[in-house]
C-alpha cells in the first residue's frame, strides 16, 4: 500500500529510532531539553561553525509541508488562514508533485533540488534486490544526494527538522543540526499528530532558532487515507483535520511575528502530493494476471505505492526485454490502469531503484498488491497522476519575498531547495546543477 501504515522494516533491521538512539549513545548527537518537556537531538555544526554569517544573518526560512493537501482545499475556503497567506504572498496555481507522487520522494526532492534518478529515492516502497524484500525507503543511507540542509550546515548556519512521520525521520536521519523525534506516534498511521508536531516546531524556534526549519504536518494526509466518506465526496474526517491544521499554521506564524522573526523570514508552504479516493469495487491488482503468464510466473515482484505499482523482474537478464514487454501489455489491459511505462524509456527519471515497469491507476481507483482485498484496504491514495496538483506559495516579511503576486509558471516540489539557496545567497548548486528552479 502507499506507505500509510507503520512501516515495512526488514526482519532484524534496526528502526530509524534505533539508529537515532545509537547516535546518542556514541556521542554523535546530544539530547537537548526544550520548553514544554520536549527534547531535540543536536549535533555540533560542521565546517563553517561560528562563521560571521551565522552570527550576523537574520534571514530565516521555514518550509511547512501540509502533507496530502489539495489546492482546492486552500482556495475553496476550508483553510482560511492558509488562504490568506497564499493570496498575500506569491502563489503558483499550477504547482505539481512529481513521480512517484508519494511522501518520501517528494520531501527528498524538496530538500535536494534533484529528481529521484539522482537522489536514489523514487517511491515510498521499493523492492530491495539485495535484501530480496519489499521495504520503505526510510534509511538515511537511502538518500544519496546532497541536501540544502547540509549545504547550510557547511556555511555554519543552524538547521532543524520537525517531521511528523517515522519514515521521514528515518530518511533524513542526522542531517540537520537539530531534529525532533516524532512523538507520540499513532501506531496504525506511523505519524505524530499535528498538535504535537506544531508544538515541537514552535519550541525549536524559541529554543534553537534555526536558520532553516523543515516541517511536515501529517494529519491531513493520514485522515484522508482512512476517510471512508471520501469516495462519497463528504470527507468528514479530512475536513476536521483541515480545520485543525489551518489553526496550527496560524499559531506558528503568530509566533514568528511575536518574536520579531517574521520580518526577516521566508515561509514556503506546499504539499508533497494531493489525494484521491476509491471505492472497494475500483481496485486493481496486477499480481494474478502477472502470475498467469508462463514467462513471468514467479519472476516478478510488485511494490505497491497506492496509486502506482513498481514492477521488478527477478529472472535472468537474458529474459528482461521480453518480460518488460509482457508486463507492459498485461498492465495496460487491466481495468482501472491509466498507463504503464518502461521505466528506462520515459521522462519519469526514477532511476533503477524503481524497477522495470511503472504502472499508474486511473482517478478513483487504487492498486492493491498482492491481495486485492487486504493489501491496500484504505480508500484514500496517491502516487498516480490524479494526485499531481498541489498548493505551493511563498510568504514572509523579508523584502525579497513578493507580495500579492500570482505566477502561471509550473512550480514543483523540486523547486524548494534552489529557492532556499537563492534566498540565502548560496552560489552554484549540486554537481550537475539543480533539477528545480528558484521561485523568488
């Protein structure tokens, strides 16, 4: 399924929290008590620590990800505080998530400014060929590209991550100079409620004052996944989450203003993907038709990402080309499948970790592999083209931030890192350049 649950860890593998505790035990990071009984793990600043820039710059950037939010939920009045921030800043009405339209890869794109073929993170769930198992990309070592977090660290600036989801905590690992371990975690959803997340973000502002803070608010996404009124258009649980998260964002902005930080700040608000709902009779499972094929039987593994399936050939290399042709034909012939692509011959830019074939479902459908009844029972999903549109806007009191501006350019999640870099005056970019564009 699309990574909504408590995670897919390999047997005997340490969880992200085990890794974090090991860092504390070995002295790589220390535990700093903050206000309200919260605690952050911190690391000493690397090269550039104590620089004149760190001591003198008043610039601050806050990236708030309203996970799974749909643009019409902002413009349609369900998020009045976010709407006010959107129209009074610079907004991008054509903003997009990028494939695979899932949480982990799009958060990684935000902080790296590069696509998955360069970062190594194409989806939430992949088939790990070495381990011969499906797992989530929740290890810090899975992310192979440099991040804007690390670039600012090297300048001696303070960075912080406040990420509500277990796997985000894991994939970004110890990169920030301060990070919050999400707690309390709801076992089924694998995330900390927004009330606790925003309190942690506010405490980090008050106690550590990072130059860059990266925040994920997960309630809208998690409520949307399990909202069985979603296919009916009611979205009762999701509407509750929208109202609460909207107030939490207002609290955060009010804090920045009360502490005099807003006038020096840039706030980037966006989603990592939107959401789509399906009924129980609109489920696609590719496992059975793949197993009916005599060439493919027993030699294909499917990593289910809700609105997208990643198909991996595990047979001999000599049979790969024929296998890809068969997988494409079978996937395209299934009801509810929008499209299927040879991963190597498209502009998806997912890299080899995404397997051989990528299939997307139609709007109002979902994948459920291997079992069409039990593997993905949740009604709300993303990963497919129906969930590309996202809200994306910039606000803040710094003079570099445009006011009451609307752009018709297609902003994307991969644009966040170059925008942050431009705001801080960082020259150059990653080796090979940015895949995104600065949106100031």
